[in-house]
C-alpha cells in the first residue's frame, strides 16, 4: 500500500454533469485529508448556485481562481502557510 500525503489537490471539471460527482469526491477526500482543494474547469462556470454552495461549505475548497498565473501564486502562498 502507498503512503499518500498530498499538500494540495487540484480538480478540473469539464462537463456540467460531473459537478455532483466532484462534490461527492470532495466529501470523500475530506474524510482523509484536510488540505486545500482547488476546483476549476469549464463546468464550474455553469454550476448552479446550490452546487457552488455545496462546494463552498467544505473548508479550504477554492473556486474560480481565474488566470493560471493567479493559481500558481495562490499555490505558493498555501505552501508558506
């Protein structure tokens, strides 16, 4: 068995139909890890208000970081804290 100790997880959701699966996936991740999770992709732009609220209820889940450079800057700040 592998010893997995991630410091951050990044999830990209392309299809709107997969948003609920990502919400369930984050729920599963939270049972083992309390680390930052960045969720992005085209589907997030199309997510319903209730889906966004479900994603935001999890501590350290971040959406809509915009440009890739902004994401890299944000990841660097997470590593420092």
